[in-house]
DNA sequence: AAAGAGATGAGATTGATTCTCATTAGAGTA
DNA sequence: TACTCTAATGAGAATCAATCTCATCTCTTT
C-alpha cells in the first residue's frame, strides 16, 4: 500500500513518458507511432545499448521503424535529457536511458570491458567549485575512469 | 645561470624525446626519420590539434610523411603517454601533447567551442577514493565539463 | 651484395552516422 | 467522405575520419 504522505507517483516510466510528450508538444512535434515505439523500447532498456540494437529489437515488433528514425528519436530524447550518449572508447556510440534528474559516471574496465556506474556527491561538489572558480556555467559533464575492475584484478593479480 | 642545487634538466622536450626513444627501443622499434618528424611536430605543438593538421604541417617540410604514418606514430606516442586523444564532442578526434607526469581536464564551451584546461588536486583525490571503494585500479581518466565560458556568459547574459 | 625484418605510402576500404528526397500519415476543414 | 497541407518516414546514397592492404623501400647484418 502507498504511504498516505507519498503522493501517488506514476509507476513504470510514466514521468519520463510524460516529459517526452510535453517536450514534443513544446517543439510542435507529434508523438507518432514510430517515435512511441522507440521511446518505449528505450525506456524499458536497461544498461548501455547501441542504436543498432534498438533497430534490431523493433524489427521484431509489428511496426517497422527505420534506422534514420531511430537515430532521430534518440537525438530528441537526448535533448529532452531522457537519454545520454556515451563514448566508451569503442568505435561507435552507446546510449543509456536516464531517469529524470538522475546522473551517474562510469568506471570502465580496459581488460574485460565491464562498465560500472557510480555517483559521488563530493565529486560533483568539487566539480561545481572548479566551475565557479573559472566563471564557467556548467550544463553537464562526463567522467570516465579507465582501469581494471576488481574481478580482473583478482584473476590476474 | 642554472642554480647549483638544480640538476641541469634537459631543456625543450628532451625528457619526452628520450622517453619516446626508450619506448621504441623497448618495443624493438626504430626511430625512423618519419617518426622523428612526427614526434618533433607533436612535441612543439601547443594546444589541441587534429591528426590531419600534423599531416598538413609536415607536407611543408622536406620529408614527406603519409597520413598512415602520422596516425601510427600518434598511437605510439599515446601508448608512451606523451600524447592524449581527446573527444571534444566533435565528429573527429583531437590530440594534445602531454608533458611527462602531467595531467589536466577540460572545460568545453558549447557556445564558442573554447576549451579551457584545469587541474584540481582535490578532484583527483576524490576520484581515487571512489576507485578505492570499488576495488578499481585506475590507469587514467577523462573528465569533460560542458557549459558556457565566462566570455560567452558576459556577452549573452 | 644479398638477405631479412621492419617501416612506409598510395590508395582502397570500412562502417557508423547523416543526408536526400520521394512517399506516406495524420490533423484540420468543408 | 474528400481534399489540403505539413510534418514524418524510410530506402538507399553519401560522408569522411580512420584503418587496412600490400608492393616497395630502408636499414642492419652477414
Ligand atoms: Mn551508465
Ligand atoms: Mn588539454
Ligand atoms: Zn574487468
Ligand atoms: Zn564560450
């Protein structure tokens, strides 16, 4: 049961879905069936995925969605801050779904490729301080830490 | 004159030059005229540059150096940690010369494209702490902060 | 000078992403 | 329903930095 003092928050990705719809509205764009299919696939995706994976996944559904539309919709969701584009050092980009107002950075294992997410408040604070000192107005940032993960360290010493 | 207590440090980029020569030696590779030309150009370069700029610059000299060799040598210098490859959000990569043992991160203005360098010891410390907590052995990292630089802020409010 | 190993360069190739533009879908109107 | 108008889509072409190929060159060593 829902605690009485908690407002009944929309479940699933209702907030994100709504945010995207309002974003499209604001821009005078329509929520087409194709855009809806991409949005649904992305909101339900977990972890880091390639654009091509979305294309492949959607091929299994009834509605055909072209590669171009997948890329275009991912761009829109990125502008809406529901999606982030990642450069993990590979030749092509990865994307990930980000819940409204959340953020994290990445530890990337150069041995096995594992990507671990973390969030550190102190780190964010220090970054903000650096920006303040430079009179720089930050919009977003990307921190990638490369090295060996615990599992790989234990294997090879 | 050199202070007596300071060891006579090699000037210019003697240390980096030596480091590269030893690196090649260790790998059983030769310091060819082409590699030397690229190394010289890179060590004397300032700021962030594209691979293509090195190709163009070297075309003006007596010795012809192919694009392939420029890319190959930049990769070697990267392994030797004399060069870093940067993704500034543009479609192609930038490179920069890094002095032995030095490091910095970047503030990138999304309005004018200006790139400001900074180094913050506290930031590095907090990062190290995050890694320790995750049992992660860091080799290197890349922090990019995007936003508006002071100049752009003053122009547009 | 002959042999062997690495290095080079011109040009072909790659491949993720973007672009083009003819066609389609959908909202609004009469 | 039929018509209009505009945004959206999709198939395939184009892009272009980066990589690859492989014939040729350069050294060093016998
Ligand atoms: Mn992530
Ligand atoms: Mn720099
Ligand atoms: Zn690992
Ligand atoms: Zn600026």
